[in-house]
């Protein structure tokens, strides 16, 4: 084979470099155009107005607004009785959010030279009270019914044991004592009555009981998932049931809504919403047959609210908690719901 002259090799290199630079410029331009589009209102989208939010104001549904426009990704609220009404949005951007009894938790991206994420505890007027850096991408957030405890979960990378699977970090913060439990993996775990130790413990999806001591979460280990009951005082986590993810405790503390894996790992649409009766141990599938990858919210004692993929990211749907009825879309272009009130 005749060797390519050095001059030709240089020309080829320069041409290839030019193509790469052109492609990068085009990609950045397209991304900027998309970002610009997201900041402009679109016909048919919900009406969003600037305003103030009060986490203690009763009768309001709060959520991360996904409607295109200047207030996209800001927290917004609508009347519970009229969820399709015009939205009031505050200049508080969150990727994940929850609130109860005047306390909010906002998981958000941070700017700067090295982008990251943080957990921000909010007071009833949406003002930051505490900030905590978090080591990954936000996925779940919850506040206890009293507003005293907050929890958050993030996806992390870099754990050698995780391989191709995901890894999580879940933290709990006590707003009264200002105590941070920065990793549930430090708690004592018991499965089948025995202490369980493993490097692949992962926890996510905390939900709190009314006593501010008991909580539930998901434990993933050894390729299985468990519902675990936590005791904050004793720093223990006890497995209650297998194949339970993203639990959500009912207002009366007797039932847990959760997503159950009904298809093998890697299969499309693997989860379905169920409700578990903690007293009898019986579980009931709900009328929603779409795969729900969310931690459902109890809108009241009889109704669950959850997110499904939508045209602009996600929409909020509701379904009866007794397994009857039909699912119904109630809020378009929204995610991470919470109900405000005292």
C-alpha cells in the first residue's frame, strides 16, 4: 500500500476536525433553540401566572410546573377543587419537591463551574432554611405529616459493587433537632429476623408515619426489593415484605400504596400500582394498568395521585385506592405533587 503523504494526512486531519467542530456547533445551537422554545408559552398549555406560594394555605395542590414558558420547572399551585385552573408559580425551581405542615423539601440543580445538586429545606413562605449538597441526581423527596422530618433520595455513580445497576443515597433530616442522618446504609438492617449486612444495600422512597419515629422505605439488595420499616430512634430497618418499591403511607397509617414489579427486569412497563393493607397483609392492584415509575401521593384517604409520561414531560393522574373505578388525568404538565395546609 502506498503511504499517504504527510501533507495529505494533515489535510484529512484538518477536514475531520472541521466536521467535528461544525457538528458540535450545530448540536449546541439546536440545544439552545430547544431551551429557548421551552421558555416561551405554547398554545393549549395551562395558564401560569407569577405569584407567591404559602405552604400553610389549605386547599391547594402544589407541584413542579412543566408547562412551557418562563415559569417552567418552578413550583406552582392550583386549587384542589379546580386543578385545571390557572396556576400560580413562584420563582423556586425544583427537580423534586414535597411539602407538609408548612415545611418543604426542594431538590434542585446548582450552577457554577462544577454543576451539582442540593437539598433545600423550605419554610412555609418558600424561603430556604437549610441547604445540603447531595452526591447525585434527585429522584425522591418526602416530608413527614407534622413537617418535622424530611427525606430525600438521589441516584449516584461510582460504587464499585453496583456494576451496571443503579446506586442510591437516602438521607433524613430532623428540622427540630437539626440532626442529619446522611445515609440510611448506616442503619442496622434485619431480614427474616436476622441482621443483614451487604455492600449492595440501597434505600429509596421514604414515607413517614405520624409519630415522627416510624418510617417506611424500599431496600434493594441481592437483586431483590423489600419494604422496610424504620425506627429513627433505634436506627433500625426491618424487612416487612418483598417486591415493594416507592411506598406511600396512607393518612390513617393503615395502608401503603406502592409500585410492584410485575415483569422481569429489563422488560417494558415492569411496574403496577398496588395498595397493601398493613393489618391483614393483603394487597390489591389498582385500576391504573400503565407502568407507574413514581412514588404515589395520597390525595385523600380514598385517592392516589401519581405521574405518568406526558407530552411536555409528565402529567398527574388520580385513581381510587380501593382497586375500583378508572384512572383520570387531573393536571397536565406537572410532577412532584404535594397538598398544602397547616
